[in-house]
């Protein structure tokens, strides 16, 4: 038995009563106050817990460790750790909060650039989409903190903006996410419009024609870009009645040599069969046409096609958009022409 009292020196909690505690552990995080406590039996001259930033092993217990060294190579995994006491955490909660920070790993210059914007409010129910204001110019932008993304798509679009999509202002990639600052489009999403009632067939066709124009541009880049997440919340009608397509966080470049997606991404009911692992091909430009077909039906009826179908000639158009075989669907330009003819019959 050890000859010391097993109480937290910070909050005096009885450690022996805390679930999982053992005096054989090299260190313990007090469940009462979150204080990180090193085992007094450990042969070390410090009460600071030094853990490998790569594998998490306790550096204090490694032979020859000295916290006065500027660097220490972990004997377990070989990772070279910086022993900087300015990065020492007071509690485990503080460490976890820092590790999960969207700004973790950004350079001082990048953090300084981001500090010129102030957060205003979360957009909708999403805590990773924030309305921000440039402190100097008072201009409003959108900031997105993305964990799922293809950086190459964003890099391309920042240099090759697409008409009808918010322009990307800047990108910052931290250890935890991609931070995107983009143009703020003032208006109503189709999702919000639908919350007040269904949309007329003529207005729906006009919106879909505008989306076809945007998709035609995306699909006809030197390497086609597939949006892969067309749905009511990603379509906005601006205050000057222009249609915009939002969010390319699950977009990807089309690769004709692939017959399956590496990851199955998209929104249920809007995602084409090949996006979720069915069919004979990987996602392709016509995957977006499938989503347009579903969107048209939802806008006009307020329901998915399996629940309620649009009546008349438009259903035949939607049905072709939603063909299980991608090759039988329209291209964006073909769908636009068909809808224009239907609109003005």
C-alpha cells in the first residue's frame, strides 16, 4: 500500500471513489475538477504531465526524459515533441477544447487574418455555418467549418468561380477542418419557401432551369465537377430573384475511370443510386440530374415522388431525370431545353 492520501490536491476529492481510478496508473484526470495529476510514485522532478502529441504515451515515464530539453523524441513511436511550457493545459477539458478547436494548427498569420472578422450568428440550425462581419469594411460573409470536403474542388473554384454559386473569398485548412469564407447571398432557401407552402409549377420550372445553367457550367469544366448534394436547403433565391446553388462540401471531380465512389455521400432521397453504392457507375454529372428530378417533385407537391407524384407531362420529365440508369437521364442542357419547351407550350 502507498503511504500517501489519495486525494486531489486541487479540489480534495477522494480519488479512490472515482470510477476507473487505480494508484498504478502513471497519471489520473480528477473527475471532480478536471485537474491532471501525476502519480507521486513516478520518478520525475515535475508535476506537469507530458504526453506524446502523436501516440499519447506518457513522456515523463520514458528513460532519460527531461522537461528542460527543448525537444524529446518519444521512445514509443519516435515522434519528436516540442517541450513548450506555454502549451501546458490546466485541465483535461481545456486540452480537449484546444484539440477540437477549428483553428488548431493554423499559423499565427492565418489566425490574425481570421481575427479581422467577428461572428454574428449561426445560420439555421448549423453550428458550423456562421454569418460573419469584416470589422474594417463592415461587409458580411459566410464562414463554414467543414470536416467533410475535397480541398482540390475549393482550390479550383476560388480561382475559377461559377456564375450562380457564392464566390469563395479565402480558405484556411487547420488540423480539424477546412475554414471557408465565402460570399453571403441574401435571400430565401427553397427549404424555407416550402415551409410556407408548395411552389407553382411555372416557378419551379424557372428555378430548375436556372439550376441547369449552373450545373451545365460545373459539368463542363475541363474536369467536370459533380455537386452531389442538391436539395432545398442548398438552393437559394436571392432578394433580386436570382437562383444560387450553395455548398460544395461533398462535391468532387468526375473520374471516368472509377466505377464506384470511395465514400458514399449525399442526402437521403435526393442522392442518386450510384452515390449510395447502387448501380454500375460511380457518381457522375447525371447524378445531379437525379437530384433535380426529386427536387422538382418536392417543390410542386411537397412530397417525395414515392409519396406523391407530379401530374401531367412534367412527371415524364421527372421520371427520366430519376432513371435508375444514369445514361438514360438528361444532361443539364437537355433538361433545360425540355423544361423551356414545356414552360412555354
